[in-house]
């Protein structure tokens, strides 16, 4: 019997990947690196600094910047990203999310957020669902990013459960690998790219029956 739900944010609760893309693309352009939508796929679920490192490697510029310059580049991207986030409203919840969170509440299943994003609390406020989550893992408190399972173990712990007692929801392969590595039941949320290793995949949370899911 499952007792808690652990959600990724970007790609599961809302689609912020499009804003990350615009902000990274514009930043990369300034340093003469081209980032397209296909490349952007591999940044999903990856932390801000790791995303920057991947972009620099992609452009063959890994050794061209000091740590201070890299921090400034990441900060610049984030400032642009946060500007883009200002337009978020509850209408930006992905289809079925609102009803699913209602269902979780009705079934007395506490929910947590396991997102690599340091902007998660702000995004949840803008979406009007911050009060639906009993816990939000602070990514700054982690030693390793996804695909390491640490963030999911921490989310379960904050809910007061073992990872095996939780269901994890992810749209990115890195996150899904983390969920499986700690023994959580994994729901893969498909958004184009195939996902490997999920216990079940859906296109929208509306496809799931909560009482049935809790029996897994
Ligand atoms: P920030 P998730 C991730 O969110 C995004 O998918 C990834 O593209 C981003 O780099 C990361 O958050 C960090 O975000 O720059 O806002 O701290 O999928 O783990 O919810
Ligand atoms: Mg995601």
C-alpha cells in the first residue's frame, strides 16, 4: 500500500521547460553557442550549473570561463528565466494536475515536490498550488543531482515514509532513474521523448486512478 506522492515539477506539474529553453538559448547565443530544442531535452531535470556545463561542452567552450564567470552566466540565465515565470497563472498547470491533487487530498495522501529547481516554491505560488504540498525538497541541501536518488529519498523522508511507500512522478529519464534507484514506484509522464524503466507511463495524470495506484 502506497502512502505518499512525490512529484517532479517541470514537465509533471507545469511546463517550465519552454522558459528554461528561451533563457538558455539567449544566454548561449551571447557566447556564440547554438542551443536547439533537441539539445534542450537533455537539460530536463538537470541542475542549473550542470545545464550550463553541458551547454559549454556542447559549444566546445568548457575551459573558456573561470568559476566566477560561470556563476555569473548561470545567474544571468536565471534572472531572464524568473522574468519569464512572472506570466505563470493557475491556467499553466498541466492537464489533470488540479483534479489529481484534489484526489490525493480526498484520499489523504500527502504530496511532496522533488524538483531540481531552486525556483520551485515561487512557481508553485504562481500556479496557486503551494498549499497542496506538505514538503518541498530544497535542492541546495543535496549532495548530488538527478539521476542520483537522493532528492527522492529526501522527499519520502520529509513525508515521514520510506521510498518504497511512495509513488514518484517524473517526465525526465534522469529523474525516473533516481526514482527507480531508491525503490519507489515510478510513474513516467510522457511529453514526446520515450522513457525507459517506468512502472507505468501516462500522457496525463487524468489516466490514473488514485485508489488503484495506492495498491501498487
Ligand atoms: P533552476 P525539475 C529542473 O526542474 C528543470 O527540468 C531543469 O531544466 C532545470 O535546470 C532545473 O530544474 C533547475 O532549475 O534553474 O530553476 O534552479 O524537472 O527537476 O522540476
Ligand atoms: Mg521534470
